[in-house]
């Protein structure tokens, strides 16, 4: 493989790396610039910092979900946080490797290029996270809009299989793409940058933008819109009936609504933070003569990576089971917080006792 295979006069930024290489590629020659290296150094340091924050925050949320037993009840939500934790961990490992200047020499260097320096391992988690977010949306849609069908047909093994699919799809897609578009030239790793021809590159760019952003966004909008309409209808039906079990049904509906609100925020945040990098990637690859500021590129990539580090704060403030465990970890917080199930059981027992006492008084 020679340097002539690398796209001339523009930076071929691939979806699975979304990075500008350390060299500027012009007419088959690579020329490193000190100013670009300085900007890149500060960018990589910032990415490592938010990656460390993301590891700590996601690990705390996972602990809270295990402590509140939600990892068994909300398998896909737990898997979402697990994927985000993995992404943050690989974010730190990958960018620390770049900071210390790991060279891709020899067979070991080539393997490092394929798996680590090209960001292949990192994007296993990133793409898996997006796929899992779509699966969560569809699962919520089925459980709310087709509640009767889901109770009779939807099994636990299906949910666990769906969680596994998010990992398998992320790994398979990136491995196939990485092996066909990555190579080492003069000790420099060119991850996802070497394409057989220009047409193949443009087709992949357009497919990626449509598949990982447009279709994902359409699924979010359609499913959550239908979910909210259905919940409003169910709430009006419950309000019009005063059956004995209506309080329990209302409590269960509130729990479900809480999960949905949390995932709506996570989905909306994905749509906002990933729009800049997806648009940038599309424009730079479709229009080869387009010149965009390097600082602008670093900004949009930083925003995209920031998504994985801020997700835990959404769960901490909006997901009640996690919030209760977090409040319990505060040293000055002495008042125990009962889970919703315990409150409902206690309320039912109190109501039954009062009814029995009233009947005894009348007798």
C-alpha cells in the first residue's frame, strides 16, 4: 500500500474514527505542523478528562441500578449505561495512547493500529450505544402501545438477546469497516481513511448519516409520540374509574412514565450532541474541496464525546430508583427512603386496617 491510495487534497474522515490525523495530507506527502499538533494536544487532554469523568459517573449509576435491583427490571437501560461506561473507558485508553505517541511499527504496531489507534475498540461501544438506544425506544413502544401483546408474547430472553445484539452489531460493523479501510504507512496509523475508490467512500458516508442519525431520529420521534398519546389516553381512562386496584395501576403507570421521560431526555440529548459531527462528516466527505477549520472539527467531536459523560446526570436527576440510592449515599441524609413497592404495600395495609375497623364500629 502506497501513499497515493490516500485521498488527496482533503481529509478523509471516517465515521468510526471521526478524527483528523496528526499529519496534513496533500498530494501524497505528509507534513506535520506544530500549531495543529498543539491544538490536537489540548483536545486530546480534554477528551481524556471528560472520559475519566464519564467512567466515574457511569460506574456510579450502574452501582445505583444494582443496589435498587433495577438491573433486573430495566435490562436494556442497564445495558445502555454499561455501553456508555465501556465507551468512556476506551475513550481514555485510546487518547492516552495518542498522547504518549504510540507508533504503529511491526506486526504488534499493525494490530494496535487496527484495534486501538484507529479507535475501532472505542466505536464498538459508541455504535452499540446508539443501537441499544433504538432498541430501548422500540421496547418502550411495544410495552405501552401494545401492552396486551407484550405481556403475553414478550419474554425476558428476548430482552437479553436484544441487549446482546447491540454489542454484536457494533463490533461486527466496525471490524468489517476497519479491516477494509485501515493501514499503516511509515509507522503512522491511518484508521478508516483508505478507500478503494471515491464512490465507495461517498456511499458509506451517506448511508452512515441516514442510518445512524436520520432513521434513528425518526424512530425516536414516532415511538415516543405514540407512547405519550397512549399514556394520556390510559390516564384519562384510569381517572374516570374508581376501582379498588386503580391506585396500584396508577403507581405502576407512574413508574413506567418515569422511565420513558428519562429515555426521552437521553434520546433528545443524542440528537442534539451528534448533529454537528454527523453534519461535519457528511460535508467534508461529500465535498472534497470543502475547507473547514480544524478548531471547528475538534469542537464538534468534543461535543459528541461529551454525550457519554453527561448521560449519567440525566439518570441521576430523572430516574427515581437511581435518585433514591444516590440520596441514600449522602452522609447527612438520615431519613430512609422507601422504594415505591414498599410504599404501595404499606398504603394498602393501612387502608385494609381502616376498612376493618370501620366495619367493626358499624357492627
